[in-house]
C-alpha cells in the first residue's frame, strides 16, 4: 500500500468534525505552498514574460475593466 493510498483511506474514515478540521488545515497548507511557488517563480523571472504581455495589452487598450 502506498502512503497516498493510506492517507486517502484514513481521510475517508474521519468523523465529520475531524474532516472539517483537516480541510481547513489542508487549505491553509496548500495556499502557503502556492504562495511560496509564486514568490519563487516571480523572484526567478519566470513570470516576467506574462507580466510584460499583460502590461502591453493594458497599455494598448486591449484590457477590459472587471
């Protein structure tokens, strides 16, 4: 049995209150991991091309107000 499968099976057995607590924890964990990845990508310049394209679209009037 893989670790992931064991985790999946354990989660399926959680009582509702524990599952809700796990969801909250995992959501915060996942958001922090996403933020860290975005920060690393920004610092390394991996997002520069997309930012430049977005700014060019904005300056040329192609952007729409939200």
